[in-house]
C-alpha cells in the first residue's frame, strides 16, 4: 500500500514522516525524486517547477509512505493531508526564512484548502485523512496515520476551516 503525506509547506510533513520512519515505516521524501523533472527554477520566489505529469507517470509505486507537498499527484492508496492554522503556519515559515511573498502565497493556499481540494480531485477512492497539526504533536499525528493505514481510522476530511484566520494585509 502506498500512502501519501501531503500539505502546504510548514504543516509538518517531514517531521511526521521522520517519526513514521523511526517507527519502522519505509518513507520516500519526494524532494529527493524530482530533480530530473525540474523544468524551471525561480530562486527569487523560492520555487521549483516540476513536470508533474511525467514525474508521476515514471514514479515507481512502492509499499510505504511518500512524503511531500506533491504526494497527492501520485496514485496513492491513501493520502493524509496535513493542515496548520495560518497564523501558526506564518510563524513556521518565517523561521525557515521564507520571503514575505512566499509566506503569503502559502498562507493563502492553506486558508483556501488548496492541497485538500487537489487531493480530493485526484483521489478517486476517497481514502483521505485530514489532520490539523497546529497543536497536535508529531507523535499523535504519526499514531493517527498508522491507525489510518491499518484501516482503524476512517477517511475524514473537510471539517477544517481556516478562512477566518486569513489576513491578506499581513
């Protein structure tokens, strides 16, 4: 079974995946797989443009977890979408030295559910779990993902609403 962990940058994908890897799960970090598929690099905007169609078509399915903000483009059996309240996400991204423009772009994407919507559109089986990482520990997120993988936690998404936290003037 291939399980994707996706979400806006800063929601905790890498941290949660590291915990799952520590627990013995096979984890592939998608950032390590896209280099041959980069078609444009915009250093000023801190953005890589990847040929997603070619990358997804050539990605070898695996039994394990694929982690990255484009994991939902792969034919995963289940997908976990990590979410984070925009004001906290802003703090996390600032600590990573994201530019104000890039922070704003990611805050808007999170507030507008962009990753969730893209996941729903591409996940025909509907096996999606949405987790709020704002105050949930890495260990608890990993616990829930393991329950979801085992089929002990049902698909659940669409209940997180960040629109009230969106501040386009900030």
